[in-house]
C-alpha cells in the first residue's frame, strides 16, 4: 500500500481502530484476557467490557500499539514508510516524515520490527543456500581507546564484527540469525535446528560447514577460491545478493547498528524480502495484532 491509498482509506482514529478490530476479531470481539465472547461495547469509547471476567480492554492490548499515545494514523503511516523502504529508513527520517521526535520514531520502529520476526515452525526443505557474513566497521575506523581496550590492537580478522548466518530456501524464505562466532560449533546447530534431513544444502568451501553431508541428504560445496560459483542448479547467488542489500542498508541508512539490536534490523530486512510479492502492509498489520507483545492482564 502506498501513502496516497493509505491516506484515502484511513483518515481518522476511528477508521484505523475499526480496521484493527476487523483484522483481529473478524466482527466477533473476544476478550483478550479470558477469551470470552460475552462482550459489551462501551458507549463513546473504543473500549469493550467483558461480562465473563469483568475487565475492560481495547484492540490495542497485547499488540505493538499497546500503551501508545501516538495516533494510529501516524502508526499506519510509519508502517507504510517502513515496509516500502527496501533498504530501510532511519529513525531521524521517520521522525521528520510523521512529525514525532527521534526517540519516539525509534521506539515505533523497534515495535514494528518485533512484529516482523518470523516464526519458523516447519523444517526448511529442498535446495537450501547457506552463507555467513559479518557486519560492522573497519578496525582502523574505531577510536584508539576502543581498539586498545576491546581488541588489543588487533587490526586483522573479524573479531570486531558481528557474524550473521543466512539461510535461503529456494522458492521460499530467507532466515538470518546472529551467531556468536562464525565457526562450525555455532553454525551447525542452527542448520540442524532449521533444516530437514532431506534438504540439499549448498555452501561455499568454508570449513565451518564440513561434515554436513552426513547430516543432510546432500551437501554441495562451491569452492569460490577456485572460481567455482555454480554446479548445475546449485549456487548461493540469492543469499549473497541479500547480503549486499543488507550491508548497503546498514551503511546507507543506519550507519551503525549495535550487537544488541542487530537481530531486529535483519528481521526487518528479511521480512520485507520474504513478503515482497504480497500486500506487505496488510501482512504486517495482521502480525501486529495477533502475535506480538505479551501482557500481564493487570
């Protein structure tokens, strides 16, 4: 959905709430605390009263919108801008676009990203591309104090960068996970957890993947050092292309991402890639009201 259609369809808070209620309850309101359907709509309010547990609630409870003071039209606009920005949008730019301060914009982005986290209930099967990469600035760009205190003057290797493991199911989804180190000890458990034993795994010649031919149906190794990039239908072009987009996003939009939050950022880029051929705005709204933030019922 583009901004023009969004502004035509959702002009008021009432229209936005009606859309969320339709997405969440499909016309039959259910208590968010006890799941009773004996509900009374409160007059002159967007809240509902449950005749089962005697509590009141709104469609916001348990969603990314819970507790917000920002009007829903700004939330919808933010979601539209975020989902339409292939390489992401900075919190400062979002703040300017929807007229909130940068801290509010960042808070909204992090909540939206929490809804972008995909649950993977089924094993990935078929042809699977797997590859690892690193994100982070060059050691020479870090200040001297940080280099001395954290990295003991190390100027080579990747110990100062954040390792990521990418997995792409051919004709399916991309999954990206942060890992402690790009070694077999950390890579193999992730692959074993997510992939079916009948998967045909395609990787480069990195030693961290050694021995996976005994775990999966096939393990096709492409030795890039020998200029080997394809064997018939087996290649890692898709996941490598995704790495290029991810790095351009971080360099061009976010500039710097901490290890604490990197998974949220890659979840966003993965989500937009995986749902690029769908109505991504509606998909994200559905996820936003059905499987996001927990609540304690108080």
